[in-house]
């Protein structure tokens, strides 16, 4: 096939382009800007556009399909040309479904834990040399790309994102995969710019359950009240398997998972990650991996990129960075680090970076999210608020929202960096939570100061 990508430079889009190229398809693409690592990875395979911008002349009748990324606008010149020529246009999830129609589709959904659970499943499969197709939202150790497509694999494991599919398809991505096996990890209001009310957001998960194929299965976290409610209310003719956080202990900064063969040390930690692990175990069981083989493999899992990723450690200090940004994720991650190192002071830094987190109507959801930290820091950029077209948000609003009188708020990247690098990190855990980079913080540089 000859396939053209409109907005090829996105994290998900460029990985799909690489996967199709590796499969032997002819791939072309355009974008108005592409940054690393996408840029260098596309360049290495000869897929980097010769010039940035949109070029309708690239769209010709010999193209079999166009894949449209969320970054493109509805009046994109290449999109308009493809419509004019009657070329089949897919959103990213639509195309993945087309590629997996004859496979057993395993879809991992939920407001949090999707990437980690998907990564755990793929790690176990890779460990035991089980070939599966996949799409995951993070770069994994031992995997060249975040997407794999073949003709032979029996399973396709998909991270089921609830965000929109494309500029011309406003359905959530995970509504399009029609899973045979699904997992639902948790429901906590997010993406306020798309789902303006909590009820509207929850409804998307009800629809997700209704799209599971008849006779399929849902694995669900029964510790989450909203998940339990949605699954029990579903009238779809599917099997329902609940799971809970397994027993575990923490000793001297090491997490021990209770298994039928005794306590087993594991690399990941935190109640939320142990809960994720149990969900992954259920899915792997339905994919033919027994408990002993699962535990053997998962003991070597070190985590997904940017998910509680250890960036520095000394005898008396440890530093982690994490993608956490929604209230539930921030709370769970902060508590996890404190529980892992209870005798150490915890400095937790959160960047408010997403549309939801910077919205004055939503920010009250963060109440208590940093309570487990000994020192709590929030950073946000007034410029980012302006770019997103949101109302100005004041430091006082943030302090009130988190309900913490000793909260320190920074709006200037230089001031935040100065504060961070003048701290005494002896007997300390440092947690940096953001989907951004605090206005230009060099995480490699952090390693030099955490001593």
C-alpha cells in the first residue's frame, strides 16, 4: 500500500509510520514542524519530509490511504485535496482497527494506568518470546517502536486513549477498537476541554464497554467506585472479571509482592502500580500466560518511560520524574514515593501544564493531591495559560485549590530552577511530576545536583 500521513511528526503518528515502513508499505508524510526524537527517527528511515509545511501536490490518486493526525486542522490543504480525490481517510485509531480486524484485540482503557498496564503486558509477552502486535503510549526497553503491525500475530494489544480521534472525527479513540478483551483501570475526570462535565466523561466509558464484542471480556478494577458502577450497569453480553490490589509489603525501600511461592521483590512500587500489575496479570492469563510465567517476567519490569522513572540515586537521596498531571495520578504518585521511602523528606514538584489543570473551573479537583509531600511545589506558566486561551489564574487560586497553606508556587522557570538546585537533598526523595518540562528544566542536569 501507499500511505500518506498528514501530521507525521506526532509521537503516535511517527511510530505508526515507522511500523508500516518496517512492514514494507510505502510511506510518505507532511508536517509543519517536527521535533526530536520523532525527527531523527523518521530521518533514519528516510521518512522525514524534505520541507516542513502542507503540500497538496503530494496527494495523488495513486495513494491508497491517508492517515490524519490530531495536530492537523480541518481546513488542511492536503486533507482537502484527499477529500476532493475521494481517497480513503483514516484517523489513527480507525487505521489500527482496520489492521487488526482479524486479530484478537486487547484494549486497555481508564483515566490512569493505561500506559503502565499495556507496557507490563508487552514486557511479559516479550520476555516469553510471544509475538504480538501492539500500540503503546511510551517507549519501552527492548522495543524499537511504540507500534508493531504484522500479518501473523494473533493478538493486537492497544492502549485505549479516551481523547479525540482526529480533527474530523470527534469520537474518543477507544470507541473505535471494538475489543474482544478489555480492561478498565479507573475513572477520574480529565480532558475538561472535550468533556465539560463529569457525567459526560463517565459516559465515554459506558460506550467503551458497549463496543466490546459479544461474548468478550472486561477485566475491571473493582476498587474504583465509578468503574464498578459502570461495569455493573453494562448490559452488553460480556464476561466480567473484577480485580483488586494484591498483597505487598515495603522493606528498606524495596517492594515485595506476595505470590503463591512467597514474597517476590519487584522494581515498580506504589499501590497504584501494584493495582496495575494485577490487571496486567489477568489480561496475560487470558492471553495464555500462567501465573508462574507472569511473575517470573514481571519481576524484571522496570516501568514505562516517564512513569515513576528513576533519574538519580545516592545512598541518601533518590529522584524520580513522572508523567502525572491529573489530580488522581498526582495523589497516587506522591503517596507511592512517600510510602516507599517513609523516613525521608519528600519534595514533590508538580507542573500544571495541561488544559484541564490550568482551568480555574477544574483546579479545585487537586484538593489534597500533594498532602503526602513534606514540601509541596507547584509550577505553572502564565504564558501557557494565555496560549491555551484560558482565564488568568492567580497564585492564590492555586493555593486555595490544593488546600495547603505551606504550598510554594513558581511562575518563573529560572526561579524554580534556582530553588531546586539550592536544596539540601540529604535524606530526601525528589519527585518531579509533569507532562512538560517546567519551562526548560534539563532533567540530566538534575542528576548533578541531587547528591
